[in-house]
């Protein structure tokens, strides 16, 4: 399959797109790391039955 490359005339547009993509990717990876840490902690304390990432995150956020 051949990739289609569109010319970008404004380098600021390219930088902005890449920055947005990097920010989004970073946030996604951070979220995955948080869920992984919560599951790891839960596995140590008790079984995964009844584990809810949403409940764990709600417990971490101050009411």
C-alpha cells in the first residue's frame, strides 16, 4: 500500500498538528500507566474479581 503525502505549505501548521498529536499520545499513555498501576495494586491486595477502574479513579479524586 502506498502512502499519500500532502504538501504542507505552512510549517507552523505542521508543528501545531505534531504538538497536538504528541500531547494526546502522552495523555493516553499516562492514563494507561495509571490503570496498569491500579490493577497491579489490586492484584496484590485481592483478586481482580470486582475490580473497576472507574471506582478506583473515583476513590483517588477528592470529592
